[in-house]
C-alpha cells in the first residue's frame, strides 16, 4: 500500500500551515513535483480551514487527523475530524459569473480543492467526517486526451463502450453523452472497457455510477472490464470497487452476461 | 505552540496614500491565520472613505481562499460607492489561484505598479 504517514494536531488556525507543510512534504516524497505538491498544500489548507470554521465552528473544539499514503507518482490524503457532519451538497458551487452579487465566497475553498486535486470525496464514518483527496503526478497522465468512447454491440443486446485517455471533469461529459445515447435507446446491458483509461477523477466516477444506476433501474447492468492498476486504486480509495461488477477482460464480461441471460 | 512566523507576523501590509488611490503593499502569506489582518486594513481604508484601492501582491508568496474572500468583499464594498479595487503583480502561484477561483475576470489585474496607479 506504500508508505503511510500520520499527523494529529489541535483544530486551530495555527495548525493549518503545519498540516499543509506535512502534506506538501509527503507529496514531494511521492515524486509529485513542485506544482502538484503546492496544490496538495493548498487543498489541505482549505480543507482544514473549513473543518475549523464549519465542522468545529471555532478553534480548539477537537483534533484534525491527517494521513498520507505515498506511492510513486501518487499521494492519497485522508483528513478526519469529529465535528459537525459535513455535507458538500449544502455548499453552493461558486459561479464564475462576473456579477458580484452572485459570488458566494463560502464555497471558494471547496471549489479550489476540487480544481487542484484529482479526487475529492467526503464521507461520514464512525461519527467522523472523512475527506479523501488524491493527487497524481501530472507527467504520468497524457494531457487532455479525449475519451473517444466508441461503442458497438459485442453480443446481441450487449454493448461495449471503450473510453480512452483521462476521464476527468473536462472529458467525462462526452463519455456521459455517449452512455446516455446507449441507455436512451434501451441498451441497458453495457460493458465499459476501461483498459484504455489512463486516469479517472471524481467526475468520471460520477458518470459511471449514474449510468450504472440507470441501467440497473431499467433491469439491466453496467459492468467494467480491464481496469488498470492505477484506475482500480482510485475505485478502491473512494470505496466504489464494490459497486461495480468488474472483470479482468471484456471476454470475461461477455461470458458472465451470457450466463445471466441463459 | 507559539504563533511564530506562521501566525499574524507572516503577513505585513504597508499603506501608501496617493492622490487618487490608496496603495496597500502586501507581503508574506495570506491564509486563514493572517486574513483578519488583511480584512482590518481593507476595512479601515474603506471606512475612512477611500474608494479606490490598489493591492500590490508582488511579495505575496501564498494566498488561500481566506485571502480571496477579503479581496472580494472589499471589492463589493468599494464598487457600491463607485470605486474599484485593482490588483498588481500577483506571483504566478497567486495568479493561478485567482484563475482557478474564477476571479481574474472580476478584478482588474496589472503587472506594473505605475500603470496600475495610472489606471485610476
């Protein structure tokens, strides 16, 4: 699982730069490079500030616990607090509108975290808020490859779709549109061939989950095949690996489908 | 644990009152520790009737959303009175944060102090 580092500090503002430095150093140890390490520092600063302001609603109300898991080119950060349960959906996304009155500075920190990190995921476990953030070395990710999302019928009634490259906020909408075209035509048995996906960010995960739900609601299923190790790590990190049926190869997925249909 | 250079001292602000504009030269870190100090200076300027503010960010090594928030709320106040708050010389890091926050369209940003002062 890589090297793990932990830091627990009181939830007060003067702890924040110390936690940010701790995480920045971990990111550098993971070989993430200066820019990515800066993004980690800053995202953690924003996260801890939010914890003090919104979860604890003040200083010295409880600790902030941080763990960093360091792998080559890959840093996973968990931040835990005992404060008020945090629901990110309560925070409006700031608009990039030029209308001053529409700017809601409250969501800025969260907005920056999402811009700077590859994965930002909130959960509530054992009465604690748990924030998971992942940052991946940029050079291992090909810049802005469009997921072409070719699909075809591999068996009568079974469709395979093959996104390529990086599935993130920029590219996921195209992929989502392709999945929706399939689903809207009543094609509810879908294999997503993940073998050509180099990286998946929150937006890509959301797209898959929502398509999986739609297929399931219609009595079908959406399964995954051929995930690379890096991509499957992201699924594990955010706890999504149990949601999907996941096959080593597309053939395995087809065999499983034929089994269900028989 | 003392505040040390991670506390309020990590930020310093020098104010220069000019003919048409008041210049705030900010240096150090603007984060949740130090943003109250920025807020205090901006508020003091606006309360004393200054509507045209120029914030020099050249020496700011770090700015988190806590700092952005103060700049946005000061901008809102001076705009109401027909004034403006403009920024000069943000470092590449700070410029990136302004970009990601979607604030580069909101603030007029200059890379030269003389031009910035002249813009008022």
